[in-house]
């Protein structure tokens, strides 16, 4: 995402934040689309990285799929 979105509740610019699981891995979005090649034939699906933005005023957090 090129620009930081604005909070729909407060109207202020949301800040990029890092979110990860308790084991230290980042979050991904399962697109449900089969991967190409051998992995796709095994049923493995595509995934996209997620970036998170948080409102410094109200604490709202939103996730965006990276293209």
C-alpha cells in the first residue's frame, strides 16, 4: 500500500504497525486460489502478505492484503 489510509472513525492518518503471531511469524491471507505446478497439485493455495495500520487516536487496527 503506497499511502497510509485515514481512520474511518477519527479521520486521522493511520500508522503502519507490525503484527505477528506468538511464535514470531507474520500474518498471511489465504487467497483460496491453487498454486501453479507441483504444489498446486498437492492442494497448496496462494497466500498474500498482510500489512497492518493502526489509528493513534482510537486504536482501530485494519489489515490490508499486499498485491
